[in-house]
């Protein structure tokens, strides 16, 4: 039995019910009649627990004030109000299909659908039905859900006489297993009622009681199966396909721009970093500069300074944080007399099977005609294994003291790589013996003119005194031309040898001690004198020490700080960043701008999504009412269902945002020939904002505004 005792209820100061009672049993049709405004609908709302529990309310002798009993009651309740409740984005057939998966439908369901004249309306949306058709469709829902408590408010209001008769047939089927309570003023139903209450003077007056025998009927637990709501949310989207596409594109575009602007700085920096790594640029070249106005080491090695770096200075460099290693930078030039460098030609020959196949002197006239004034300068530079692996294009037999030729040099020699297999290079180089400290007159090349230092004819300098040695070296391979490296002097005149082997060669002619030379400036030029008191210049010869070092730094991010410390110690530092200063400044400003854009679009995205949910608030509330109507009464149950919808939205939005990001990537490749870096950060931004905007915000919105207990 349903038993409502001592019911009192008021709206403000107006009393609707005053200490009255109502009962209903399974197997009888209970009718509530009364004048308009007497409280018929209010009574049904009370029985549906919309206002909580305001009286002693028992369901099968279970007190509904107990939470678990109240839950059991709600799970068996179906309330058909005057305004039909549907999911307007699903057809009737789609809604019935969903309900069939949730509940055990009546075996005569298809017969009832035909009886209600809805066979040809199955593929229609609720908005395409008349009021009477909507009411008949609502009745069909009850035969799918088969609830044990049915409340109806004016169910025949939109039915003609034919369908009223058919409807009454169905009511008598429903009442056999349900508490069936109908509020109405329709005389058709008065005749069919087993028990009729009239509301008058704030009381329930029993005016008809057919004394239907109360059945011994145990309410079974209503089985509501869990279903995959995502499929039905997909189907709902189909009903508003253009609106859904527009909304998704708008939100996805905002998220894509947010991800793009958030990661664009990393894209630039990664590209810049990869560029530097490709150039082997986690190392820098360190030496003592002659003068800040003088060309740097990599600009022209013939104009380099030769101040040695002492052991103590090496230690001070190693003490700098983030420096992994320091190695001497060795370059052995073809030996020429410093005073007549342009008159003595380098000695460079290529031999195969003891026969000369190339003599450098044979190309001199052509080089002179090309106004190439560096023809006298050939040199051997140290190279690391990693650089060989990176740049080698041809490989021959590997020898510890073998040479690697530059492809550019090979082209100038008009030789092919295949011609050099099993060949030897005979070359005369200068092995350093002394560092010569003193002073020298220097000039700076400036086009065809030479600009002399105006402040002093002589500047402090250090020269290297060398001893000529002729070497016969095998050719190990060819390195590609056109690459750039901070640690290599990339010149058409360069040949390469493993750094350790070249260092051993450079140290192969050690001297034990140094000596001093005194010179005097006379009208006839510089002459050597015997004592320092007669000398204008003093040249000190000390055993040779390397004058430049390659310093390896642990990570590219620490490059700038290490360079700053080295420069603070007074060293000149050559590294690729020097050539990218403006680019790096642009990156920094772009990074700051990207942050502003990122946060702006993040705010803009969330604002858009919040606006959409505000505009869609009524639609969402209709959907929630429908969920209530088909058995989801509790907030957590509705949120559990809606969570699937919002996760689906987040997934679709993330995928569309990612696709848009790839489109931007292809545009970037087409326009700038450089791809935008799509990395894990891009994915995290897209997924994070998609979940926040499409799941977390809507769920919060549901909890605060839409879902009601």
C-alpha cells in the first residue's frame, strides 16, 4: 500500500492540505478530482517527492523518511506530467530503443504502439508530433519502463474519444502491477476509477471505493541496465549537425590557437636548438683576442692571435659550471715564411702508387686569375669522431693519422672521390716550437684598402715559431661541403685529422727552454741588439702551448651563461649564437608575445564555452528532466550520464583541435619551409583545455544550476 498520513502543505501563507490522508493499492485505479487550483497537481508533485517529505509517507509499509526507502520508492516511480517530457534530439524509435536496453519492455509493446496509432511516427522527432501524439508516445514509455508507481496529471487532455477509449484499456493493464494515481477532471476517467478522492476544503474526501481486494504483491527491484550513452549522444548530435559542427570548430579553433601560441616559443627554440646541435654547437672556441677591433678566429685564421692559454688559465676555465671538457684547438698550416707569405707556395701533392696525380702548384695560376689571395694557405685542422660520422660522405681505409679532405677542396682540385682511394697526401706543414711574445704592426683588411690602427703603430702580439716538416699521410675519406660548425674552420683550404692525432703531431717537436731577442727600431728598420737597454722591442721565445681551446658545454640551455663567464674572464668566444643574436632576440620577444596570446586565448576559449553552456542551459535542463523522467532521479546519476556526453565533447574537440594544428603545420611548411613543432606539450595543452572547457566547466555548471535533487 501507498499510505500518506497527516498530510499538511502550504504555499507561503496559503494552506493547500491540512492534516489529510490518502491511500492507494496495486490493482486499483485511484482518481484525484477537484476544481482547478484545488491542489491536484500539487498532490502529484508531493507524491513525486518534489518538495521532500512533509508527512508520514509509507511505501509497502516502509517509512520514506529513511533514505534507503526513499531511494527505493524513487527508483519505481514514473510521473507523467501535463507537459510531455522527451529527448528532443532523438526520434521516438531511438528513445524506445534506448529504454529497451535499460528496462525489460512489456511483451505486447509493439501491439500497444499500434493501438496508439504510432507505427508511422517512430522515425519522427517529438517536435514533429501533435500534442495528442506526444501524449500517446509518453504512455508507451510506461510499458517499456514498467514502473510500480505511476502518477499521471490530466493524461487525456489531448486525446479524442477514440484514443481515450484505447488509453483506458491500457490503464487497466497497467494497474494490475502498479500503483496508478491519476489527477483529472475528465468524466471518462471518473467512470473507470476504482477509488476516487475529491479535494475539498484542504482535505481528501473518498467519494468512491470499489473495495478492490488488496493484492499480496511484492515489489521487485526495478532493473535498470547500464548502457553506453556515448552512442546516443552521437545520435543526438546528428539532429543538430550544422550547429554542432560550427560550435565544435569555433571551440577547437580557439583551443588550437591556444596550443599553437603556448608551444610556438618551444617550436622556435627547438628549431634553433636543433640547428645549433646540427652544427655541433654545444662547444665553443675560446682564445685570447689581440684587439676587440680585430677579426675573430673563425673569420680568418691567418689574422688570428697566438696568445697561449696557460695551465692555470685552463683550470680556471674548467672551474666554470656546466663545462664538461676542454681540448686544445690545433691547426697546422702549410709552412711559409711569415715575412714573405704570398711569395712562397704551399707544398701539396697527391700520390697514388708512388706516382703524383696532383700538384697544388698547377692550380696557382687559375687561383690568381680568380683573384683568390688565399691560395697560399692550406692547413690541417683537428676533428672529432662525432663530426666525421655526421659529415662523412666517402670512407676509405681508416688510419689513425689519416686525412679527411673537404669536398669543396676536392672540387677545386678537379678530382673525384673515387680517384683518391688508396692515395697519399704529401704536404709540408709547420710544427710549432715557440710562442714569440712581443709587438707587431697590424692592419685590418677593408676591401681593397687597408685601414691601419690610428692609436698605435705597434700592438702587443704573440706569434708562433714553426719548424717545417714534410708529411706523407693516407686519405681516410671525404667530408661534405657547405656545412657549418663552430668548432671547425670550414674553408675550401681545410683538411682534417683526428684531434688527438693532430695534437700529438703538433707536440712532436718539443723544446726544453726558451730565449729572448732584443730589437731596435732604426732608420734602416729593425735590427737585433745585444741588451735590453738598447732595445725598443723585446721578443721572448717560450716553448709552444696551444693558443685556442674547444670548450664543451653540457647543454645548449647553459650556453649563454657559460659564454658570459668566459667573456668576463677576458676571453674571446666564438660560437654560433653570435651569428644568431637578432634571431635569438626575436625568439625571446616571440616567447613573451606567445605567452600573452596563450593566456588570452585560454581565457577566450573558456569564455566561449561558458557562453555556450549558458545559451544551452535550457536545452540541458530539458535533457535532465527527461533523464529524471526515465529513471535518473539523483544528481550523481545524472552527472554520471552527462559525464559521458561531456567526455565525448572533449574527445571530439581535442581531435578536431589536433587536426587544425596539423593544418597549421602544413601551412607553415608551405609558407615558411619550416614545420611547426607538434610535441607532447601541444597534446597536453589541447587535451587539458578540451577537458577543462568541455567536461569540467559543464559538470560544474550541472552541479550548480541544472541538476536538482
